[in-house]
C-alpha cells in the first residue's frame, strides 16, 4: 500500500588528503590575517599604562612651571625668572626651586636623563628606581605678548624596542 522511498548514497569516500591540506591552508591564512589586524591593538593595549604615566608627567611638568612662577612672585622676583635656560629644553621635577632642591633636581638644560620614581611614587631626577621615561620642558615667550610663556612638555619612552612620546602644550601667564 505505501511505498517507502530509500535513497542510497554511493559517494561515502570522505575527504581526500588534498582536500584536507587545502582546508588547513585556508584556515591558516585566515588566522594569520586576523592576527595581523590584532597585533597592533595588543601592543598598544600593553603600552596603555605607560601612556597614562606619560600624560601624568606632561601635566605635572606644566604644574611645576606654574609653581616656579608662583614662587618667583612670592619672593618678589620677576615672574619668569630662570626660565631662559628652558628655551632649548630643560629638566625639572617637583623639587625644582623648592626648599628641598638638590643638585639633581635643579633647573638645568636638557641632558636626556631618565626620571626615577621614589618610594612615595613621585618622579624626580634624584634617588629612586629608574624608569623608562624622559621629560623635556621647553619654555618660550611669544613675541606678541611678554606676559605669556608657552610651555611645551615632551615625554619620551621606549617599549618593546619601539619609541613612544607624549606631547602637551600649556600657557603660563604673568600674575603680577
């Protein structure tokens, strides 16, 4: 009464070795292609903490220049006194022009020196653990206004044998 249809497949041989090799090659190229897109992101992600530290060091450089300006005003000196050494680049840290300044952290021309971090987490040129960061501070007075100083901070470091940098610019004004 009812007729059952049955199909019989005669091609049950499976994959050949050539088909497997071609499949593996295609998958390999796909994986290598995906990795080549992800590799820069992985490197940048691993370097992200260094970028944050560099941004902090850049902002700190501007704040140090403001503190030196404020100390000049408090002491009755010219507000921009001492910054002429920074026209081509200088080194300074949080102890510069303070009561705890030493020969390591006095305001001096840029010497390509690495910053150190002390046990309190402060970056300076005196004692502490060596870091990978260098900070160059360039201060120029625009010719159009003698009551403004342009402060250019360049923080550089190497990570995985690649050079990186962070640059920030700020302006300091005469408060007198």
